[in-house]
């Protein structure tokens, strides 16, 4: 099976190297040359941490058409706020039978991606899927050198429509058994744990980020007992919305046990028991994916789904508002709201059907 990894950041380089080490023919695409300059020449990616090896991929390129030609599995590893742009670029290039996996989709990622392909008139028989989170905790130290702090035990993934899950079973799950099939993208979207851990932590640590340029451990030092209480409130709101859609979600504490085998008497305790987070530094500025990705593509749609089912999300809304003020962006307007997802005016049952079956 030939695989293309789209995006050469912390996750993309780690995934490309990991798949190449497993013996797969892997191409790596990045829109700019700077991040992949050494890989263009050597075709090598050095992995450190849980995997210590140097992998050789087939090629790296800034030409998307070249990157995906004849490739069955397209692993999209970019911040979720770039999904629309990637879908627009892929639309005229896709081939019948290709499987696109968003790593991760955040909330309603597969739906947004499908909307773009529909807008562009794509008629190819492709499968769009979203992972609930990214399979690694990883950070790039230099182009071509990436550390995998931890490989998660399991990551739920689902296709849109859910009837195409069998395609994932025959391809993705054979390539990476770390993935587990989820019933549908309602499940992966509402079990978006990044919505809980990332935005509030960085907003509440904004002064420390700007003063130290991120010179502290994001999870171990950034999540104090009081910050953890805010994360807990966000988690409770997320779970309340999910249950209204018929999804029994994993709480953040349950997810830490599922993904990392860690336990704790509460969320603060469980996070600080997770050695997989050890050494992960905070972002160097507020201009990073924990705000620019997770607020518009995680918190905003969860808030919108909450309004549909009359579940109040005051903590989520407060973090969105604070992030909007800090960044000078109206995330409620610019994020994955119901208008942008083409769900405005839809009933609960209609939204559930679209999230399970796609547009018919």
C-alpha cells in the first residue's frame, strides 16, 4: 500500500518516519520547502524517544499532485483550521478509491472536508475519515528530527458516512493497529479531548507564555489544580452535549486511562501521572495551534452543537471569548459554526443523520 502524509510538522514527520519504518512506501508533502529541506535531499527522518531509528521515506515534495498520485491512503496531519485549504487543493487531484484520514479531525472535521469537496463538485469515489486525536505525542527538534514522547494505546477513527468504516478496516487498521473503529464521526467529534486540554490551558497561562517564551512544561507546570478545575468544567460541558446526541463520551480521566494507561483520583491527578507528557514544553507564543486550531475547530462547534440541544456551555464560551480578545479574531464568527458547517436551521435529527451518513 502506498501512503502519502500531508503536512510535515511535529506530527507529519513523526508519522511519515514511523510508517516508513514499518516498510510502507511513504511520500511526504509540505506546502513550503523550508520545513522539509533536508528531507528533500536525504529522504531520511530521524525518530527519537519511544522509537529510536532513522527512517527512509520514498520522497518529499512541495508538489501535492506528485505527492498523492497513485497513493491509496492520504494521512492529513495539519492543524484542523487548515483542513478547508487542504480540501480545496486536493479536490481536483483526487483519484477513485483513495482514503483521506484527518489526524485528527477535531470536531466536525470530516463534515467540513466533505462540504468543501461537494462545493468543488468532486465526483471521485473517496472516503473521508477523522481520528479522535493524533496517535503520537511528538515534537520536532529540527527539520528531519522528531521525538515521539508517547504512542497512544488506541485512537478511535470513523468514516463519513459510517457505512464506509469497512474501507478503513481493510486499509488503515491493517497499516496501524493503534486505530480502533468508532461507530461514526459523532463519536470522534464529541470525544475531542484536545478541546479540553489545550485552549483553556494556554489562555490561563498567557502571561507565562509571553514572559518566558514557553519555557515551562505545558502539562506538568501549566496545569495547576485551579487550571485543572477549569478543564474539568469544559469536559463536563462537552460530555453533556455529546449525551444529547446519543453518544456516551469518554471523560477526560477515562480517556487518559484508555490512551495512556494512567489513572488518578481527579483530572489534575491523572494528568500529572502521565509520563507521556513529561518534557513537552509550552508553545513559544500565543500564535499557535492550541488557540488558532483548537478554539475555532473544537470549542466553537461544541458550543454550536450545545445551543442546538439547549445545553449551556458557559466555560467553553468564556474561553472562546477570551481567546478572541487576545488574538483579535472573532472565533465564534470565523470558526466551525453551524453556518460554515452548512447545518444552520437543521433539527437535531437532521444533524445526527448528516454526521452519521453525510449529505445524501
